[in-house]
């Protein structure tokens, strides 16, 4: 059971690392899964890599998804 958990952590870490490297664009636009000049769908690969990276970070405890949620704090009436 512990071995499967270690493998799971490693796979999620590797996916996060691959998505981060893809977003850093070391290929200078030469290596693209979907070319950016295709209308509408051109940025789906970057959006997918971003979503994957955010979810991998959330798995390891750095939940950036909370930045986009509305605050439940109500303002006091003066």
C-alpha cells in the first residue's frame, strides 16, 4: 500500500514538473502541442498545462484555487 502511495506522489510530481516546464516555454514556440495561431483552440494546450499544474500543487498542499473564490467575509454596516 505504501509503495502505491509513493508511486502516486511521484507521478503527480512528474506531471506538475512537466506542465511547469511546458509553461516556461523552453522550446521557444518550436515545440507546441497545438499551435497558438489556430483561432479559438490555439491556447488549449497552455490552459490544460496550467490547470494540471494548479491541481498538482493543490495535491501537495499549495492550493492556489482558493485565490479565485469569493470571500465569505461580510462587511459591517456602519
